[in-house]
């Protein structure tokens, strides 16, 4: 996500922020556009002009990508079973979505966005903003460094251009970044006169709280380890299915054992294994303990099948913007809320859950001392009990451990301005600055109209892109 803080940085730091912003925003955009295959071409041509500034081919292509993505994101209505459809069936729905009317709308939006880009650059320059020679040199150097870093990760030049440079060549991207950075500097000035009220910020949060609050989820992963067969007509289908179901039940049984043990206040131990993964036994045939009476976190670090668990302890912070790779865990996380006095995390219940609760017999008032002590301990933690989440490939033992929301979010360090409230303010300022710039362009009327359009070149680019949809 773009880092749009209005705090002024020194020149080098500012350039570093901008190249990070540009790289991430363009890369994220290209990566998620469905059914677009970007054809990278070396070009120095242009398709139109705005106040004498050329809209280059590569710039129009970039804005066309954005327009296609935005239109599809806003208007494509996915059916409930979309994720269960085959790739061919999904492609068919996308092709049906992209009518000639929508293609024309995307092309119009792309040209207007390109017009705004050039006009906003003109406004920024007129307001006295430009990059010094040193700033340009630093910006280009940072881009080259980032480009080479991606190559060192094993990406090909074509992949870096496609996914991290928005389809542009390295040279084109540097030129684009200089214009974009100039506009960003003007935005900083515009933001200085803007100040949202607390009520405005809170209203933004309340509209979509799951975009901002972060739910800390601790998870233990048990891989099923056997792939579920899908070809029911295959001769060995039943044999493979039996093998899968056996592995699945074994994983589920292990998950239940872990859940029940830690929910009851017990602790589990790990046992030594040989090079073949078999338990090491003592002379009496008993498993030899490796680590005894581990906390749930330490047990995750030692035994979970999740790759990073030895470092993370299975903890992740989840919201709509940063979901889990497991949809079921994301759904579980987003169902968590504070209780009325914010002393305990509770799971919101569906109507079915409420009906099931009503049918459940109430627990007798009489409890033994051990149960009362467990209840007392439960009151001292905000965490939920452990639950099990089942998927086709893995079983998860999970609990919610924290909720960071508008009320309790604080800066990571003094002056960091990275609390939830700060982040919402940053977004608000960016939106208002963009609105201000767009209004300033539109107020100029024909001064920033598109001229010298090359319809033949534009139609060829449109045809190239829309042929992939």
C-alpha cells in the first residue's frame, strides 16, 4: 500500500519512500488484474497531448490497465460459487462481462486519467514544484537498485517489467516516476491546509472496521499430507479416497487432542524421532520425551507444519486488507469482537449458532474446585478457547488472542504516526488532495483538454488489450 504520510523527509529518504510506493502500487495492480497479458513493447511514440505535454504509449497502456481493473472490480458481480468454478468457466463469465460498451468506457476512463496525470504535473510545476538534479539522480538510482534486487530474487526481466514496473521498460518507468514524484510533492503542500475532525475519522472507521482493525490469530497447522482424488472415474479412485480419508481423520484426531489438552489446562510434550521420522523408544518401548510440558506457543514452534511457525509461533494479524491465505481462518478472525466491557474476545454468532445454543442444556451451577479455578483463569485472559478449522488440505487449531482497533491502537513509537487513527487520517488526506487536484484541473476547462489524438494508435492499443479479455 502506498505510504502517503504528509510529514516531510530529507531528499534521499523522500525518494526512497516514493520508489517504494510506486513499485508496490504498480506491482500489486498488475498482479491482480484478471485475464490481462501485458505485451511489453519498446516505444517512444505518443497517442495524444495535454497542454503541449505528450501522453506516451506506455503511459496510456498503464492507465488502461488501471481502468480495466477498476471497472472490473467495481462492476463485475461474482456468483457465490465463483471460486468453485473451473478456470474455463470463470473466463467465460469475464468475457461476458466485457461488452463493447464496457470496453469503450474503460478506454475513455484511461484517457481521462492520463489527461489528469499530465495536467496535475503542469499544476505542480506552476506551483513551483520540481525535482532537483540530485533528487532525479537519487530517484533513478533507487529504481535501478530495486529493479536489480528483483532480478536477484530470480525474476526475469520480463516479469519485473510486467509485475513491478507496470509494463514499462526501466527507462520509461524512471521518466514516469519523475512526473509522479513531482505531483506527490505538490500533494504534500496541499495537505498542510487540510485537517479532518475526529468525527470524520471515526465515521470512516465505522463504515468498514474490518479494513482497519487487526485480529491476532494463533494457529497450529496439521497437513493432511495426502491429496484428495478428484477423478471419480479413475480405477484407483476409491483406493486413493480411502487413503485420503484415513489421513484426514488422523490429522483431525491430532487436532482434537491438541485442542482438548490445552483448553483443559494441560500441556503437551514432544518426542524424539530418528532420521526416518519414527519415534525413538526406550528399553521399555515408551517414546522418549524431547521437550516436556510445552506451552501452546512453544508446541506450535516445535510441531506445526506451517513453514514460518518456528519463528512466528503461528501468530498473524488479520483483516480485510491483510487476510490469511486460508479463507476459513480469515472468516474466523473477522467474526471476533470485544465483549461489552472489552475484557474478553468473543465470536459473533450466526442465527444457527444461537438456535443450537438454545437447544443445549444449561450447565449445572455446582462445579468442582478445578472447574472454578479454570473459570477464574479464563477471566484473566482476553483470548478465546482453541477451536478447530477444517480444510481439504490441512486442519488448524486456532484461537483469537488480540484485537487492535480504533480505541486501543497506538503508535509503534513516538512520532511514528502509524496508529489506526493515523492511517485513516493519511488516507483521508490523500483522498482530499487527489480530489483537490482533480477539481483544479477541471476548473481550467479546455486549457487541459486532450488534443492531437492519434485514434489509429489508440485503437490498436485498445484492441491489443481487449483481445485478452
